C-alpha cells in the first residue's frame, strides 16, 4: 500500500465557506507582500516596466513576474494552480508573482476550456515547458553578459548565478532575454526539487472574494451600458405569437424593447428596472406539439428500457448465453430526475457589437466555442470577435453553453448599444440546460456462486453515455459484459452537469454491487477486489481505469475509515469509482435521528496523480463530496406541460450548511501526472450514502432523490 498524505478534516462551517470562496479561506493573502518583516511594502505595479516574455509571462525590471492563467476560473482553482506550474519551472518566489486572467487567445493558448476536469491534466507538460523555456532564455542572457557557458549558470528564486559567484536578477536581463532565440528541448525539474508544486497556496483571488471586490461577471459594467432582462417562452415547446410592450416602455428608466426570435428583451438603465419592464410585457404563445410532463417522460424511458431499440456500445463474450445458463439472474432499475445547475451567480454576459467588431466579456467555460458561435450568428469573421473572461460564481457545466452570450450579442447588434444580459434566479432555473433524466436497468447472471454476465441498459433524455464510460469498471472484469443505450428526444434542453452521466451511474452501479455481494453472501469489499484481480495484466487497450490504482484507493479507504469497526449507532456505506482519469474510494457514515438517516462523515481517498496545490485540491474534493451527497439526497426537478415546476430556492431543495458532512480527505502519494479533481469525488458519494442507508435502515434505494424514495421496493429479478 502506498503512503498517503496527512488527512484534511474540515468542519461544516469551513466546508461551506470554502465552497463559496472557491479556495481555502484560512488567511489573508497579498500577492506583493510575504509574511516577513524584512520584505518591502506592496509594490506599485503601475510604475514598473514589464517586458512581454511570452503569452504567459511578463517580467518587470525589478523582477516582479506576471503570469497569465489561460483557462476559465469557475472555482476549481486553475487560476492559482496553472500559474504555479509556470512559476515552479521559471524558478521564482511565489510572493513575487502576480496572477492575471488571460483573455481568449487561440493563437497562443490551447484548450481554453473549463470542463471535463482536464485543465491541469492538459496543462501539466506545456505550462511547465513554458516556465522552463523562459528560465533558460534568462540564463542564456546572463551567460552572454558574463561571457560564460549557460551550462555553468544556475537559478534560485529569480536570481541567476555562475561558477564565479556573480549574480544577476531576472529583472536585470529580461530585456535582452526576451529578444533571444527560443531554445528547444529544455530540461524540466526533478519533482524532488519542487518548491511550489505540492505546497498549500491560497487562492489568488481570495482577498477580492472576501472583500467583495469587482471580480465576477455580475460585477462587470461599462459607461453607457444598458441592462437587458429577457422574456423567454414559459414552456419548452412554445413559440412567441405576439407581445404588447406598451406598459413596459412607459416605465421610467426603460430604454427600449427588443424582439428577437421567440424572445423579448427589455433594455434599461439597471437590472431592477429591466426586470420590472419584463414583468409588464403582455405576451402570448403558441404550441406546435404536445407539451411534455415528467410523468410522460418517465413512461417513455421505461418503455425504452423494456424495448429492443438499443445501440450497443460494448459487448464482450455472450451475455445472452450467460443469462440463459445462469442459476440466478439479478435485475434492478435505477432512476434519476432532471436537475438544474443552480450556480450561485446567475447567467450573465456583456456584449458590444459595432460595425467592425464584437467584444464580449463575462463568465464562460468555453470562450473559443462561444466566440465561434457568435461569429456565425453575426455573420462575422471569427477574428472580429473577442472574449474576455471573468471569474465565475459556479459553472458545473451550465456555462459550457454560451446561449446567454449569444443573446447579449444579438440584442447589442439590434439595439446598437453595449448590453449586459442578466438572468434572475427564476430565469436561471426555468430557462436552463438540465441534467437529463436517466434510467438504468442493470442485470447480472450468477452461476456456481460467481458473476458470469453483466448487462447495463441506459435510457436517457436526448443523449447517452460518452464512449469511454462503457470501458470503466467493471469492463474487463466480467467475461460476458454488455452496455446498451437508447434515448428519448425531448424539447427540454439537456446537457453536461457536473461529472456528466457518472454523477448518477456511479450510484446505480455501486448500489448494485453491494446488492450482488449480499446475494452471493460475500464481503462487498472482497467482491470488488476479486473482480479487479481479473483485470490486472489486461492487454485490452479500451480499458480506461487502472485496476492497481483502484485497488489501492479501496484498501486505503478500508484502512482509514476503520471499515466494519464503526461505533454503535454509526452505519457505513462503501463506494469506489473511476472517472475523469481519477480513482476515488469513499466511505459514508450515517446515523439515525428520529429514524431519519443523517450523513455525518465521508472518508474520501483520492489518487489524482501529483497534487499541485493540496489546499485547492482538498477544497475541490470536499465540495464534490458535499455536492454529490446533497443532490443524491435532495435534488429533484420536474416539468408539467413543458413548464419547470421550481422557479427558486423556496421550493427547490439544496443541501444546507448544517447538513453538510465532515469530509476527511486522503491523497495517495503519486508521481504520475495530475488527473481530474473538479468532478471525480461527486459520483461515488451517492452510492456510499445509499449503501450506508441500507446498513442503517435495511432499505435499498433505487431512485433519486433518496429523501423521497426510501420506501421504493426492488423490482422482481
């Protein structure tokens, strides 16, 4: 078993705070002043002469370094951790670094996307190469000045030295260095020499966050800007027939009313007036087709599961034969509802469209894709569209879709004014892009006390599992294994929701494995470990997970949780899962209060490769666990004749601060390149809690949210 880092145990109050802050709110942090008395007062950067070193780095003549973070920041911490990679290889003191958000730059930056927990994984090598290359150019400049070979020079914390004992600061040679030829094949640091990577670094925006400084899209404003509040069809499947804007246009502060497509925007001097004007609109709507309700969609999904119109994503062996020869077949159906994203910061975006350009500013996870969509909408050359990114108050997949940015661009084009579209909470919840409702039918055949076949069928609204998911565990562990999918086409817009598909699939599969262990009368941990043994040494290149790494996190979780040794009145549930290139095992601890299950603690073990910023990583892990617990327990959303039935938090249930469990985190020590962290700890949480509830109450749950479905009976199988 590998060594693990000392655990992070966070109380409920801090967990809630860290989730809101997007980083550890442990200490105040000043980028220009270290906690040492001899350090000079904060530097007035407006008086410094910064030299553009490359798209990522600027170095001032006094040695201060500005590092641009290229990827969107949605609270996952990349604005801190990505510059850490550059600073490490550049070999500068972190307190001499200024971090700035980079704008969309498709020529110099690649994959400026916040999604799929890929930012650090994709940036690990390129960003370190960027820092190392700049460092080598600085060395080359100093060596030329001294007339020595660059190989005789070393760096330490922004200072270059040679064998003669001469020293030069980066600021002394930056002008010359920036003009030199870019070296190739630079050497990266040995991990044992890391000074920044692996250290707890506070979020670079934490001071602005806690003081309420302008930082988010909602904060952004410009002189002469108008605010737009948009009236959209109240039901999915409806179109605009007519609109009377008489009462809206006479409201003091309303500038104008703009109609575009099936939407109407009220433009005003501020958000309150714009929203007041929207309420004064009198619109009528037409319906082309029958409007959809949750009950009808659930029936359609059930019919798909029981039908034969499937696409097979993976088929090993002969599942049909295995089931025909089985002593017993176990079959269970698992169900999940639609879910909204409910970011703390509602959707918003600024756009200024003129005759020669389209300038957009706001919170977006996909700036390049959004710029292309805006260019198509406006029939412009993509180079005429620019996107500047603000920090986002949550994303969870919702801000992958730039529909709100397109609205701003179209309204600006029509009105010839700089426009900021702002959603109300009701807009955000009723005009969303939702997690699709999904049903799984999982079946297993048992022969002579062993699992001989496994068949997973999925019925989903609008889309199905990504191609990689059929190659996750238990693929490769069961000889006869098949994954089939079918989808129901709906007018309700659906899309990625934090840890797409696995957010619910993990609960279904991990609950099913626990139930299989009961039927087989074997220990649930042993069942998983025995299956993993069958995958070791596989030559199947389709398998995405590492059986060795998954086995290890399972064993560490068993050890650290005291599995099977909980004190009286504490019930444990286990779950282990691989997604977004990361292996996670979780043990949930539940107690009964007035016969109701309460999740008190979750022990979480993570193998995510090198942990770049442990402080930020712990925040991501804890947030993912709490999000997973909260939505599995309480998340529910429905439609009636195309209309979302929840419009605000008065009726939509989220986990509350006093319900957030204590999260105990362990990292597996690793020298493998970083893998995902924004999403992987969410999927296993639901399964761990469901299995703990089974231990506490003897009830198997097959449908989310748990709080409404604890009396669900298992289908016959």
